[in-house]
């Protein structure tokens, strides 16, 4: 089992930059603004021949427990308890501050092995701060530059010395070399006549998105049963897209909490733009996306734009009407919301919409049942034989219209993709088929084969003419 390293320090010393360096990817948001990171993030990391999990944390701040900074500090203290080794990071460029001394004492009292990391050592004048860091009593500082990748060999040696070779190297099994070949956007259909059974043992990726203060982080905490994510009455607490591993009824699930997304015109600051871009990336990598609506003010324009984005990305969509405990007339409100859902989101007719209360835990089991049902539909496969028998009946009942005096002919149909379901129609003059007729076929297909609430891709191809390109023989 890999060991864990928590990166600890006051704000703006470069913790997230080092986290990205060790993880090998730009996962955590990085900006010159102090206090960008708020939630703790865990990710597999590599430092030459060492393999471990690295924990990015919020900057240590001396604040009251009830404040946002106090709650951020509580998350960092949890990371210290979970870690096997602590990287205590200081800024060699600016030198040691009173906060560094205070937090070094907290780290020392934890009893965990500590490596003192002096970041920004490439800067002019950093030598004074490097020497000053000896005063913290945490041993010899390791001079690094997280931004430029300098000093990492010394950091690797310090980890081995702090943990010992037995813990640092563990078993010789190289699990990181395993290749996980799992498609993200659709699966090719190998045999058009086989309808494979749904595999409920595969891990599932779920992203949770919504407007600021809709209750996304609170809902994830309620689902997993622990205060894993930072929550509070303030809007816009979450900035990074944080992934949480969870086991639901024996199935592995990776939940992605995302920053609240406001209307594009209101997003002005660079940091918020980075947060929104990180959330959009989480949507593209997810399989099911839960859009959290505030049930007291649902169906704002931004809610519908987010839902439309998910549909265009081809993801499975589930709606969660949160804060249901604040609704005075639940039955009437639910009927009204479901009517609006059908009317405002006709492109995913039958989408699952569940009232929940993240504060009380009500409706969360129903929400996960809806997620599983939608995921099954998103992976559904219809054989070519069944499709063409259905198509024959539909064309007999309502044939395609004539365009410019010539009737369109649809010859056959097959499914070429799942995740989401994608179909190809072979027909004459595909560019002339009206969109209204394509919508008619899509809606009829959705009802006939029970494919509610997921995007359906319908493409039209012209059938090949074996005589095309041949010049007519002269007699």
C-alpha cells in the first residue's frame, strides 16, 4: 500500500505548484492570489522511483473555527492526521514569518515525520530565507523550485531518509504501469447484432455541478457520510474540482465536486475563470453529471444552460432539486417542477429529476438509484435487427416527406455508438431530410426502446452508389 504525503504551509508558498509537479499533471489551480486552494485534494504521485499519494491542502491560517479560514484549517489538520509524511513548505524568497513558526509547532506536535521544503529557492536573495528556516527546528531544509522542477533529487533522498527504505519503496509491484483502457466518449460497437448486458461492477465517474451555493459540496458530504468537502453559507467556497473516491453498494464511484458556475458575463476574475474551466473539464471526463438546482429558485437561465452543455457533451444527465426541506407545499411544487423539466428540456425527454435535501439526507438513495438507471440507459445497445423492424413500421405509418417533388428514401438503420447512444440512418439525399422528421424519429425511438433522459445522436449518411463515378458507355 502506497504511503501518503501531505503538503502543509501558510498561503502562497507554492503548495499546489509542488502538488502538480509530483502528480505530473496540472490538477490544482495555481495563481498569485493567496488562499486559492480551499479543499484538500488527494492524487497518486511519483518522485523518481517513489510512488505515493500526495495531499494538497489549504494554506494554514490563524483564524476562529467558525470562519471560512477556520474551516479550511480544520481540513488541513485532517490531512496531517491521515498522512504518513509531511512536507512543511516555506517561502525561501520571503523568509520565515511568525505564522511559519506557529504552524511548525503544530506540525511538530503531530509526531509525524517531517521534511522541511524551502520553495522558490531559484529566486535572487533566497539564500537568506533558506538559512533562516533552520530556526524552525524541523531539520535541514531541502531547497527546491516547484515551478521549475529544481531540487527534486534532494527531495527524493529526504523522503527515503525520513520514512526508511522499507516504507518508502514497499513492495516491488509496479502498479502504476498498468494501463487502464477505458473509453471516455463512447464505445465502438463490435457486433451489431448483440445487445450486451449492463456491467454493474465497473467504476463510475459522477460530476456534481450547479450554480454557486446550490449545495453541491453539502450533498457529496451527505452521500459519503463524512465532512470531506468544505461547506458553509458563503457562496463560491469550492474552487478546484475535487475528486472523492466512494463505495456505494459495493460499486466504486469517483465523485467530482466542482466550483459554482455563474453566467459568463459575470465571470470577470481570472481565478473564477480558472475554476469554471476546471469544472467544464470535470464534465467532459464524467459519465453521469448531476445538476444541483436550488429548489427555492429553480430553472434559472444558468441552470438550463448548464443542462444544455451536458447534453451537447453527450453525458448522462440527472437533476437534483436540493433544499427540499425548505419547500412548504412539496407535492404541488414537485408536479410543477416536473412539468417545467419536460417543457424546458425536450431534448432529453424523460430525464430523471429527484427532490433531495443535502442537509437532512432525504432523497439521496433515490438520487443514486436515478443515477444508476440513467447510466444503464446511457450504455444501452439495440440490435440492428430490432432497429430495422421498428424503422419499417415507423416509415409505413409516417414516411419521410417529399422535397422538391422527390420523396426521400430511408433504407436501413444501425447503432454505431453507446455512451451516449448513436445511430446512423442510410438514406437518399441526407442533407434534405428536415430536422422535424429527425426529431420525430428520435422521439419515437426513445419511446419504443425505452431510452429516456439521455442524449441520442442521429446521423444521416448517403448510401453508396456502385455506379458513381463511372462514365456512361457510348454506343
